[in-house]
């Protein structure tokens, strides 16, 4: 197909003179290629050059006559008649003679020649295609309507009235089409065509799809051409496979497709599946990919994915030997780091290469930065194999595991570490590192959420899975939620936490509140009100659940509503007060106005019962009003903290407390109001548990928090140190 690329370039550039020049040269050629002819003619047929080109298409006839393959002869001639606009005597005689030979036994031959224009030799464009369509017009046959009516089954044909009656997929009742209109809009379908089978007998097609999903995908690709995964779903989901069964069916089909050597699977989701003309063994596909000399990283991922999907290929000794040679070449000819070398050695070990196991052992034993090595391994199963080697051969395996449990990305690997460390000899060390996570939940947010899910299970015996441990982690979850929702990179994690809290009608929250004290419940509610991702509805439910578990909270709430007490004072710095005022101003003058416009715009879309945008806008209005009321109530009880309000004789509001843990670690906490709290900077809300545990203590005294003892070494006034804290 030497000319095809040039033709397509001219078509794409709408270069008609250039196209004709190449066409003239092509037609005088002496090496006919039927596939290329069809490809060229189909390309120009769908372009803007089709109409003017119709005057010159019959120049191809001398070269066409050199073709020997009957399928190519028919395909090229049909396209010539589709494109031609001259209706010349030469073409009329050629078309008539060709049809008479092909349909010699057709009793309606002459009548059909008249209908397609070859009897009168006038306007017979697409004559061969139209003749085929007329011949296809038999009751029970199927057609496809190109203007949107979908697949149709032929009910009745009348050559006298020159019309056909068809029942279509997307139109109610039989439709009567004149032959002239049918020629413009209908395409004949064989009875084994995907569309014909889907329309004619969907139950049989569904049965076959369930029994042999790969074959149905091949049928679809054969008849409809290359299709992406989403396009395949559009053709099958709810039309052949029920929508509720789609995901499970597609997983099965995807597995079959991967192993089918006649289907080329895409590398990217946006790319289509393609039905090959011939089968290509999987080994050949891998070799071709490796011949392009991909980088070491890409080679490792490519070979791993291949062996995972097609392990049976290793039974081919020739392929096995060639893969071994390729892996050894990567080791010797390319620069590889230790993690890449280790992964390639694992491949060679799987290929049963002698002495490789010892080389793997030596590499792991000698590695000075084993933690970095494990993190750098790109294949998770190889990471796990390395960890097993570490467990067996390294004395410092425990320290390595305790570090990696926080720093690996995979929860599956964290589960592995947990299973290895949750034993009598290592449980205390595990509890110690988990306690540091509990004190500083923002240090590893993903790990915190992962472990919280582990301990809330009813059967869990892990550290902190008792009532007090669950309570402490639940409080950490609320602190985490408040801070994560302000960081775009943690948006998905915030949604995950919300889903955990609200799942099964807030079952987790109900369970936590059942074994929480009244003071703990009050702390949870205070933290929850700071989480803007929780809706007003969520907050109301949390309050209701807390009052069910602790009825006294309902009485306290009513008393506070009647007459605020000293405890309801919101201590705040000048900066916190101004920030809250600015937020109130933002809601009242900007966000409320924008929301009002959103409501009006959504209302204009009509059908308010099914208008999702309108409902969302109303929910946003309720949320803004709720937040405005909440902040206004708070600011009415706010008191700005001054230097004179702070004492350094004992820990209180405005104290900057210096502590030393039992392990000798020095840490500093600042106690301020809820508006100024920032756990990342060790600035605590005065109402938090940690702040309350040290409240009233003096220098030299100790306090306990989460099972750890802290000694107060010094107390400063926040205002004396504020400048240093900000810098």
C-alpha cells in the first residue's frame, strides 16, 4: 500500500489538485492491489473530495480489470459506482453486464435493474450497492438505519409500490420507506451480524454472551470495528447483559479477551480493542515490545504484567530461554540500581536460573539502605518477596517493618506488616509506634484511617481495639477530617472518612458513643462542628445519637440555649476573631448572593422534582445559613485573649507548655481557643483531651495521655512567644 499514505494526506489537507495528480499516476500502475484500492476509495468517499472526484473515478477501471480475487473485484467496482457522477455508457454497460452475471438466476433481475437506474442508463450512482439492497429485501432479513432508527427487521416488500415495510429498534410501529429513501438510509445486515442478532434474538445472544463472552466481543469487533471499553459497554449493557450484571460479566470477558490471541488489547483506557486479521501469539507480542528497547523500569513492568497474565507461556522452552537471555542482557548491558537489579533477579529465579537465590540473599543482606530499597521496588509482589527475605535473614527486620508500615503506599503491604508484628514478642513495639500515630494523626493520614478501620471491627484484638482505644482514634479521625478537607490532595481521603462515619446509618458513631463518657461525647460534637464536610443534617444526627447515649447532653443543651454560662465562652486571639468575622462577612455578602443566583439559574431549568442542580443549590443555602448562625452564636460568646488573661504558674488558656515524654522526647504545646487550634503546629484547643489532661498542672508535675507519661518542664506566656511561633 505504497500510495495509501499519500492519498490520505491529500484528503486530510483537502488538496484536490494534489490528489488528482497522484490518482492519475496510480491508475497507470501495473501492480493492482485490491485492498489498497478499497482503502483509497473508502477514504475519499467520506471526504469533501467525493463529489468532484466522481468525474474521474472510472479511470481506475483498466487497473481494476487486472484484479483476480473475486471479493476485491466486487468491493472495488461497488465503490466505483458509489462515487461516480458521470453515469457514462461505459459504466452503465459494465454494471449491467456484471449484475447479470452475478444474479443470473434472479427472476426479478430486469425489474431491479430498472429500479437502480441501469435500464434507462440515467442516474445510477450506487447501482451495485442498491441492487444488493433490493435483493436483501426479504421478510425476516435485517437492515441498519443510518439516520438513527437503529436495526430493523423487514416485514413486507412491494416492487409495485416501490416501498418496504420495516419494524425498527428505536421507532414504534412498522415504518414504510420508499426504495429511493431506503437506498439513502439503509445498510443490509447478514443474519449473523451483531446488530441483527441483538435485535432479532437478544435472549439467545445473552445466553451465548454468558457462556462465551470472548466470542461475543470478537463478533462485536468484527461487525462494528475497533471499540473502546466504554463503547463496548454502550453496545452490550442493558441491551444484551442486564445493567446490574455488567461489572461482573465484563471482568470475566476482560480476562478472556486478554488471553485471546486474535484481539489486540489497548494499553490506555481511551484506546480501542481491535480484532486482528490473524492470531498473534502472546510471546510474539512481548518480543516485539522488547525489541523497541524500553527502559529498565518499563521492561520490568512489561515482563511482570505479561507473566502474571500468561504464565502458561513459560511452558514454551524456546520462549523461556529467550526471556532469560533478555533479562541477563538488562543486568549486564544497562545501568540498573539495586531495586531494579533485585526485581530482575526475581524474574530469573522464577525462570529457575541456578544460583540466583543466593545472589538475591546476598544483595538484601549487604544493602545499607534496605528501607529505601523496598520502597523503590515497583512491583508489589516483589516488595513482599523482599520483605519475606528480610524477615528470615535480617536481625533488624522488626525496625524495618515498623518504619515501612507507615511509609509504604499499599494497604495490602500494611496488612502484611500488621500480621507479622501483632505477636507477643513485637506487640509492645507495635503499640508504641501506633501511639505516636495517635498523638500525631496528621503525620500519616492514610495510615491513620487504615488502622482505624482495622480496630473498629468487632473481632479485632489489635492494639487500641478496646473501647478507650477506639474512642481515642475516633477523636483523631475527627481532628483529621477537619484538617484534610482544607487540602486538595486529600479530598478523596476526606470523602472516604465521611463514608466510614455515615455508613449503615452511622452505625460506627453509635457504637463509639455507647462506650464513651459524657465528656468524650461533648468533645466529639465540638470537633464535628468544625468539619465543614459534615452537612447540617450530619451534625444534627450526631447530636441526636450523642443525646440518646447520654441523655444529660440534651438537658445541658437546653440550659445553654436558655442562659449561656462561663463555660460557653469562646476564647480566641485577635487574629482568630478577625478571621471568623471575615468568614461571616464572606457568607453574608458573597456566598449567599452567589447561591441565590445558583438557585434562580437551576429553577429556570424546570421540573424541580427531578432537578439535581436545584436540589444541590437548596442544600448549599441550608448549609450556608446553618454555618452563618453557628458562627454568629459563637462570636457573640467570644472573648479576645490578652496577655493579662494568661498565667505561667500553671497550665491554662494561653499557656505555652514545654513537656518531656517518658522516652526523653521534648515537645511543646500551645493552648488556645478552638478557632486558633492547629495540630500541625502543636496548637491545641483548650477544650481538647490533651489540653484538659495538663490543665492546672505546674512545672515539674506530670500528666498522662494515651498511656504515655509527660513531665512539664516549663510554662511560657503565649504572647511572649507568639512572634517566635509565627516565624
